[in-house]
C-alpha cells in the first residue's frame, strides 16, 4: 500500500515536472505564470496533498518501515520540495507551503531513519504503556477531534520522555525532542 502511494505520488510529480522552469529570485507576487506552469504547479500541489495524507496515515506505522521505505520518503520529499520551490507564485503556492512541507518531511525522515532503532524497542512497550501506544497510533484519521489529539500529545510528553530515555537512551530523547515539538506544531496545537 505504502509503495503504491509513493508510486502514485512520484507519477504526479514527474508529470508536473516536465513543465518546470527555475524561478530563483522571482517575487511570487509579481510572477505571471504560463498555462503550462499553472498545470505543473497544480500537479505539484496534488502530489504534495497525496504525500501529506500519506504522512498522516503512516504516522503510526513507522516502526514497520524498511530502509527502502525511508529512502522512498526521502526521495519523494526532495522531489516535492523541488517542485514547490520551482512553482512558488503559481497556483497560489507560497513560501509558507514550501516551509510546511519541509517541516513535515524533516519529521518523517527522522522518524523512519534516525529514530527507527528506538521505535523497534518501543514496540515492546506498546501493550503496557498508554503514552507509547498513543505515540504510534495518534492520528486525525481515526475521527478523534483536534483538541483531543493535542491534549493526548501534550499529556503524554513526560511519559514518552521517560520511556524513550529508559528503553532507548537519554541521547535518543535529546535527538527526538525537537521532532516531538515539531510534530506538536504540525498538529497545530497551541
């Protein structure tokens, strides 16, 4: 399923990239896009939507990823970021869109890469620890309200911190903490 989503995403981005041209230094408010650039930008936005939805749906499955899944996420992020950067100013793509995708990609790349060994150890605690279970399973897709998700994410911080430090090491928590805070921001919790 994951590979199918990435294949679909890659196809959307590659189709759109046939029309891309470099726009470094162009003020997006002053850019006048050709119809081909608008189509490329729209294709790019569609691909980014698929990638963002994929991130939300696989958040709780990161412990099952393989190296090829991590590489696929990394490559799709690079492609999507390049596409967005190239099309800033077309189809209402803004620098904020680029920055948001960069933060999402940074989180998922770390979670499926650098944090992966710790994820494997945390799986053993999933059955007995609510905070670890929430870490793997929290998702807006399950019909939980944003307020409940944010409250659970915030309430589980201390438990998750001590569990990660106990199971993995203090250094894993130090590495993960900025990404935990990034995820909190991506959930748009205040």
